C-alpha cells in the first residue's frame, strides 16, 4: 500500500472521477458509510453521538455519516461550523440529505459564542471530528479553533475523519506544535498519507488508525514519494507451505556472537536471536558462541544447533581461533549470517567480524556490536556490502555513529537519514524506533506501524535480528519483503503480548509466544479496513451500513 501526499491524494480522487467514471458523490457516500460503520463497530456502547462538521468535503463526510448514524437509530447531534450557503458540490448535497428532523438535532454555528448554547452535545458518548481533513493548510483558526477549545471540556472519545483536524497530512514528524484535535481513533480513505504512518495521531499508541477503501481503482492510486506500508509484505509469509516441504527448503541461519567472562555476560543476546530465527520458520539454526557460553544457549531450546568457538582471556570470541579451515567448516551449508548480538566491539572482535564477512557473500544481518564495528571503520561497509544482501539494524544511537551525526540530528530527520544512507552504501537499513523504517538501496522506504513502548527493553533488537535472518533464509528471492515482514511481525507480536500483560512487564522473548498469532493476523479487518495501528476486536455486533452502494 503506497503512502500518498495530500496533492497525490487529490490527484487520485480526480483520476477516479475523470478517468474511471466514479462520481465523487459516490466516493463521499462510501467514505461516510465507512465512518458510520466504523463508529458503531469501534464504539459499540455509544448511543449519543455529536458530529462536528466543517464546510469542506471532510465536513461533507461528517454530514452524511451523521445521517447514516441517525438512520441506524443513534441519537445524533450535528453541528455545522459555518453557513450552509458556503457548502459546495458534494458537501452541499450531504447537507440537503441531512436536513430533516428524522436525522437528529442539527445546529448551525456562525460565531464562536454560539457554541456555548450546545454544551449538552459535549456529554455525548462519542464525538466525530469532521472539521478539516487532508486538504487543510494549518494552522487552525476561526470557528475550527474555537470549536477545539470548546470540546476540550468533553470526556467523550473522539473519532477523527481522515485526520485529527489541524494535523498536516504531509507531516512526517511524530508530533506537531500547532493546535490539533484530540483523537481516540482515526479512519482515512483509499491510502494513508504521511501523517497516518509517522504521526502519533491518537492519545494512546494502541488506539486504531484504519484505511477504508471507497472505490478508487488501483490504477488511480499513484505516488512518487517512494514510501509504502511495511504490513503489505505479510502476503509473502501467508502462502501455505507445500505438503512435501522439508527443513532443507527453508534455509540455515548461522548466528555468531556472545561473550562470557570479564568482557561481559552476553550469551543471552545470540540465544534470543537464534531462537527467533527458528520461530520465524528457518529450517535450521546454528549458534556459534564462546564455548563456555554454550550451556546457556542449549537451555533455551534443544532444537538449536551449536558450534563452540575459542575465547580469549576476557571471554570474547578469539580471532586467532578462527582459522581459514574453521571458517570454511562453520559457513558450510549456511544460507544467512546473523552477526553481532553480544559480540563485543574490541579490536579482536572487529577482526572476527571482518574475517567472517570477508569469507562469504551470503546475505547477512548485522546488529549491535557488528554495527559499531562498521561505524568505527566506514571503509569496511563499502567492502562488505558489495554483491550481497546486507541488512543493518541500528537503533538511533548506532545510526548516529554510522552516519557521523548526533542522535538528535538522526531523530529530527529519520526518513531522510535512512533513505540517504541505504542508497549511498547500497544496504538495507532498518532504523529502529517508534515507526521503524526499512530503507532499501533503490531509495524506497517501508514504514512500519506496529510496536509499542513495552519493546523498549534489552533483547528486543536481538529478537528482531533473528526474525529478519529467519525470513531471509526462507525467502532468498524476495529479501526486501522478507525484511519488511519481519519488522512488521516483530512489532505486531509485541502488540499482542502487551494485550495479555503490561507495557512495563513484557519481555523481549514474550513476543515470541505470540508470533503464531502475528503470522495469522489479518490486517484487513471487517469491511476490508486496513489496520495501520491497533488490533480489531475479535467480534462485533454492528452491521455494515449499505450506503456505499448508492
């Protein structure tokens, strides 16, 4: 699913009408039906609904949705911010269809002071924000701003139509400084805009942001942003395995890392990565660690194979023990290398990493200390990225070291930094954090929208490394989608884990217990909505409204 700018979304709507003959009024009906249906589905206890409408097409969506909700038996109050005479086109038609006592209370507000007459509307069970949408140029002013101040007195949840009013559609920052309406759910149409995938649009991270199809053909949805949603890659892993499948068809991951001794006790890092690779579906996984650390690994899962490596005096993998013959034997039969978890980044482990990467062209996933080693010697990156799939998974601190920037500079321009680095070095870069980015060598970037604050714990990166390696092993012909699917699954499994625990208590390995559910999760929920954020309820009693077909 492509991510469209505001201008591209307008072009899409225009092409849908002019090239493909879909009337814009039909698009508005479909959008409004989606809003009404989603309101009833997501807020099933809401009986009293207040709909705030502006004078543009976003307001038109709200006016039609208000009529549909009233027809469905809800107690609806509609407040139009401005004169009906200023409504144009489809929005004017929406007003004509709504204007009936059978469709609840309808109020026209021309001046801010008039809002106080309708304070009872703030005690509703749900407020629908249809004031301004994608075509809006901030900041909010006039009645739209006054209505925001007025509704702050309400404790009702807010469903935003298209975007929380005031939020710029093309904004890629997580937050904005301008006034914006609060939101507890967001429904947009056809395709997400940058704000939907980058912005913290809702009050809580787990509240839903969904995309509803409304009738635009795929040929009309065109973007030059080079941005797409990582969740689409899940089609790669949903295909059933052949009945005659065997472990040899799903790759052999080699995980190298770990220390045990004065250099630190980091045997758990490669153990978590190896277990994650196995859980992701790799046919075989071998973990190569300092020999003294192997009992820790073996206790994790008996299915994991192990390879003892000589250690130096402080417990790191010893470079002198990696003879050419040993490296040849170690790499034999392996299809993906995962290097770095718990490795350490001393001069000796740097030599270990260089020898392993230099001895093979197999796909490699580099994390943690392997990234720090490359950051210290940038010339190595160019050498090891040639003629192979090389995946780097830095957190912002590691990215800052790689790019020679400060963490603040990385975080202020995450998209630009990730894209430029991946293109310049011809690597696949997974820039971790809230809204992890997967930047590819050709300049395309996938934005991931799963994950939660409970993942801010040691071990999360090791699990991700293993998931990426495990999927690369199974889908060597489609490395880009394999990486994107791994990132999406990682966050989704953690989201599922938090539903059963708490953000504070969930551990990195807890997410692996929910990986099976994550694999089976269908992001296209009821009514074909795509859930960018949040997890749909397992069941609902509300029925789909039929208006979209009119």
